[in-house]
C-alpha cells in the first residue's frame, strides 16, 4: 500500500521525498494497488451514470424536438380524417410516410368557423420502394405557397423573396440532399431549392413540393412512372389551422369535430402529451433500473471501503504517527472513494454519449419519438451535474468508515491493525 511504503521509508532512514507524500499521490497509488477491485467498483458507477445520462439527455432531446418542431409547424390545430389521428401523429412526429385523403371542401368549411385565423391544406404522398422512377423512398408533402404558414416563412428568408417554382422542392435535414441538386419522383424532375434547419421531428424526413408541382407530377405519373400516383385533384390529407389571437385551440378543435363528425382535430398540446405518454412507460422502467443500480453501487462502495479501512488501520496509524492530522486521514478515505466514483461517472457519461449518438436512429424508430439534441450549454451542464453526483455519492457512501478511522489514536490504530 502507498501509505505503508511511505511510512516504511520514513521509519527506515528518515524522510524520503516528503514532497511526494501528498493527498492526491496517496489516493492514486491506493487506487492503482488493487486494479481489479477499482475497476469493478468503477464499472458499477459507470453503468449507472451512463444510463442516467442517456435517459436524461433523451428526455431533454424529445422535449427540445417537440418545442422546435411544433414552433416550425406553426399550426395550433391539425385536422385529419377520423381514424387517422395516430397515423398523422407518426407522420408529423417521426416522418413516417403515410397516405390518407379527404375532400378539399373541408378547408373552406374550417376557414369559415369563428376563431380560425388561417388555414392551409397539405397533400401526402409516398414514393415507391426500389422503383427506378424515384430517387429513394421519401415522404412527399404537397403545400400551397399562397396560403402556407409553415414552409413559406422559411422560404421568404432563404429564396431572396422570390416565389418557389412548381418544379422546386424544400427538403428536411435528414433527406441528405443539398440546394441545387436535381431529383425525380414518379418520373418528374425537381430541383432542391433549400434545406430546412433540423427539428428532430418528421419535418426532417419530409420533402415539401409546391401543390402545383405535385398535381403536375400526379397527372404525368401514368405515363412516366412504373406505377401511377392516384390522388384526385380535389383531395387533401390534412388541414393546418392557425387560431386567431385569443382563441382557445382546444375549444377550436372541439368546434371542428362538432361541425363535421368525419374529422378529427389534433392540437399541438395533444401531440406533446401523446408523445410524452408514449415515452413515459419506457422512461419509467429505465429510471427504476437506474435507481436500483445506483443503490447497489453505493452499498457496494460502502461495504468495500469499510473492509479497506479495516485492512489499513496499521498503515493509517503510521501516517498519524508521522504527523498526519485527523482531517488528512478523513480526506484520504473520502477522496479515494470520490475519485473512484468520479472516474466511473466520467467514463459512464462518455460511453453513454457515444451509444446515444450511435443508436439515435434506432431509438427514434423503435420508440416512435422525435429527437433533437439540446444546446451544448445544456449538455455540458448535464455532464457536470452527473459527474458531480457521482463524486458526491462516492463521498457520502464512505463518510461513516472515514469518520471512524480518522478519530482513532495512532497507537490504537496500529495495534488494531496488527
């Protein structure tokens, strides 16, 4: 043991390299002395901290994504055919390609209701899988630039004020296309006019096509595409509604459903609540596992350090005899535990971050959740908090044995350690 070797050098022939006999040096040497034990305890803490970091960051990423995505969407109410609410939710939240339609007259009916500020219809289409007529498999959304309030505000700042052409498209961040590139769907060519900023929601996996260009593509598909795209000119998929200032979106949604029983109106708050409930069950299991694992790690650390303190009584007594004060011995034991858990916590955070980034796509697909990493400041703050928690937990776990051994008189400690 480090403190024992240092004490032997002092008793054998005077003080040797006394400057090396400091708290940090002894702590490091004691941790290195039993590498397997140190590794086992660090792994306990690493797994608990890494899992907690990944779960907390995932929850925050979902919240950030919903906030950014719904702000970008700009709609207070989303109207879809009754029975399609879950499908529509998956389309908006995770970009799941889907197709369903209703009569376009619904748009005018909703626009006439009190409390409605603006309405904008969209048409959904899905490219064919492995078809040579199409570039990949995408979720196509036709929008009307004349009354759109979701994509058009972005276009106003990125297209120098000009109108988007029928053969131009705007793509989400995950589509992996860049401005100026040309792509074709159902035999019709389109040029990428811009790429939307990432939101973590389905917008990132969506191709937005001006409604005129989509209608032209639909009309030409029977002769140009391997399989025609059959969407009637008077059909739309959803109607986005922006409420008037002061209007209650929930009351507006109820009014729309009373007006037409064939419709279902989703509010932004309803979508957030649905995602939260969907994620809550998985998160609850994760939190329970983390709590149990963390408790096991603290109990293991407390038991192991109690045994360590009993083993080191003679060596600690020699340190006291050399002039080490009670506070030095107390800090030695607490510092060793805190260093061990702090190291495990830091490694756990790094491993958790690597796994989270690596399996982000799989997580989104399996849990059907949006995902957008929070700001670097929030992430750094979370990392610092969890490493601090690991340090504090390790220190708290050994307070009792550290306090007990530090109060023993040198002779008593040496005698009990023989």
